[in-house]
C-alpha cells in the first residue's frame, strides 16, 4: 500500500479537489473542501494537520459519494484529506451535495491565503504548473498551519 509521500512525490500525480456539503447529526450543514484520492493508501502516513476520511458511495450509484466515515470496507469511493476533523456520533456523516473543484481555482485560493501580495498575472502557463499543484496546496496549507 502506498504512503502519502509516495503519492505526492510521483510527478504524474495531479490531485483532485472535492467540495462536500456534510450534514451533521444535529441537522446543521457544513461545507468542507479536501483532496480526493480515489484509491486506498496508508492513511497513517498523512502529514500532521490533515485528517483522512473514507468516502462511501451510494448503493444506488457507485459514482456518487454518500457518506464520510473513518473507514469504509464496502462501497469504497475514495479517501478525502481535510484540514479539520469531524465528530461522528453514529460513525458517519451524510454527504448532502458534492462537486469536483478545478485545481487551478484551488491553487489560486491557497496562494492568495499564503501570500496576499502575490501577482497571479505572473503565472503565464497554468499547464506547466499542473504537476506541482499538490506541492502548492501542501506548502500553502503548511504556511497556514504555521501561521
């Protein structure tokens, strides 16, 4: 089973970003953004500050994530890495809605958070940045955590 470091050091790896609308046990909804990995890997290898959760697909449609859980064995959709943890009284939380996010939009958001003075117009060719987008997100998140 691959580690997180092995996944992100692969030059062919381009992260998928996902936005989830999660319904808590008390009925409140929360939007959570994360990195989606669509295969199993060693979740204990994830960097400190990230919280890996398994996503379970719907019984009716295996292309739709239905719940977020600590571990999924049946109907595995993927693993999502979030920057915060969730309390799950019933062992899962229901996903009300979801969508993929474009990595360029995420990179712009993360770069803007990491450095308010960055001139995004200096980035002329986004296609050349695609292989390093995982590092952009990681560095920006580390910068945010180290504040």
